[in-house]
């Protein structure tokens, strides 16, 4: 493959745009610069084309925002129909009510809804509501929750955030209830909420989610599920429906509108009503109708029983095939699959004392050369086909074959044609 146009545009973009992209995880730093596309031009179904007209089966899907597929006729029709009537208005639009009613019907914790735009908007709104409701300030968190000050202050990407804010966010470990218990013991009557991704790359063990909820409530704190990733991926009602644990508040985004910008915070009405009582959560484009029309069309597709079954089936086949390839190439001590089928991935260890990102770089490079776009963690959509999956398995086979050879010869550097990936965060 040639990436001449991508590289030309990338050179220009580096001068004008930080990281040459609006999202860290969509930037050239997350791909093998020089041996991967840097700019895409169009998408249809589960396939995308870059500016050099290379075609890829896409398993990144705008970081999970595309859940149905690119250019789905039904979703597009809904957007176009609404566009003919208007986009943003001076008063609320009936579609806001229609979507709110649907969300309340399908999400277990939902009694009232506030629409916003990004995952960071939604999680920050949930945190503000929890502080307003409890009168407390400290937040216990587990997972990634966006770029707003309250969370990012707790990371090493916290430049520009007042240190005082960082003191109000405390982290605990997933599947380790004692790490959360320690926080409640250390900060009695001070923790407003526990916010967490209900599942990352590892499933909850030993009834962990229910234990977190019980511990939070015992100590007077709320429980918030950040379902920006898990929503409309595991089941219609999200991870809370799948695991049968209902939080006080929850946030949804990404795939709710098949790539259109929409997210939400929802939960118990006595908490949500605080938006009318001084917990200020408001934005001009929260009720923008094209995204809401897209969400209604997207959710209607996911209400069909076969939709989630399709995603689960593809994910399970991927995991089974990749586990066989890992064993076949004697890489079981170095590589593993992780996550539930709809959001599964491949995880590399530090091999030969070399950082795991270097090995992922080589794997990704070989997949891309086979026409598969991947970050290592999968997002499946309704328009992925069995042929797409077979192509992906071919890419995985090529990637693991090269990794095994590089391990034998001592370093992935011997086979890298592009730069190594440089992720902003490493997620375990």
C-alpha cells in the first residue's frame, strides 16, 4: 500500500492541529506512521477508504461511535428527513421527548434524561449531580471518564488543571473491592459518588458490580455507571441490564447515534431534578435534532433481537479464532485475548523485555497491510459480515506470524516499516 496523500496531509496538519487530529486516539500517534493511513475519506457499511483510496475493513469504527455501520440507508434517511425541517431551534423539539421516552423505556436506571454531546459532557454532568445530591465533593473512580478537570486531574495528563481539583478524585482498582473500601475508610462521609466503567477488558468477578453498589450506598454515596463504551454494545439496556445491577446515574454516548454527536446522562428523577435546582447542566446543541433523529433510527435497529446476536456471534468467533492462532504460534505466554465478545481485543505483554506497545505496533502494521484497520481492541457493527471477519482473521494471522518471527530474532524493530504507536494512555 502507498500512503503518499496521507503523509502529505499529515505533514501539513502537524503545523496546524495539535496531534494532527481532534481526538488523541484518532491521531497518527495511534497508528504506525508511514505504514498506515492518517486520513480517511469515506465509509460504506463496515469498510472505509483513505485519501490514497486504500480500502480497509474497519474494526475501529470511530472509536466505537459507529454501531450500525457507515452510511446506513435507514439512519441516513432519518437524518436527511429531519434536516429538511431544521437542525437547531429556539425552543425544544418533539424529537427530544420521543428519544427521552425511548431511553426511559429501555435503560433500567432511567427516569429522566439530559442530552449533551460528548462522553466528557455526560460524565461531568453525572459527577456534578452527585455532588449536588450528596453535598459531598470527593469522587471515587475506576476507568477512563473523559478530559474534564475533575477526572483528568487524576492522570499524568493534567497540565493546566489546578492541583486542588486533583485532590478531589481518588482511584480504586477494578475487581478489587478492598481498594474501594480503603477509600471510604480514609474519607468517611466525604465521597459523593463512585463512578466506574462497568466492564473494561476484564469482566466483573465475584459479583463485583453489586458489591460496589452496596458499599457506595452503605456509605451514603451514589453509584454511576459510565456506559459511554458499553452502551448499545452489550445489550439494549447496556451493561446494567446485562449484569442486572442498576446504578443511580448512568452515562451513554458513542454508539447511540451511529456516529452523530450525542450523549446523555440519565438516572433517578430525584437526582436528575437537581438540574432545575441549581446543578447547572445546559448547552446550546444538546437538543440538536439531526443527532436525535439518528439516535432514534439507530436504537430502532438495535431493538431488533437479531442485532445484538449478530455482534455477539462475530465477537465470539473472533475470540475463538484468535485464541487458536495464539496457541498455534506458541505465543500463549506473550499474547492473550480480553474482554467480552462485543468489545474484545488482543493484548500484548512485554516480550523479550520490550514494551508491549512496540509489539502491538508490529501487529497493527501487518493487519493494515492486509486491509484491516484496528487498534487492537475491536468494535463490531451491524454491517460487519462473515467475510469481513475472515479478512480480519487473515490479518491477525499475518500479524501474529510476524510477531513470532520478531520474538525469535529479538526485536519488532527489525520488521517495522513505520513508526511505533505512541498511545496517550495505556489501558490495562
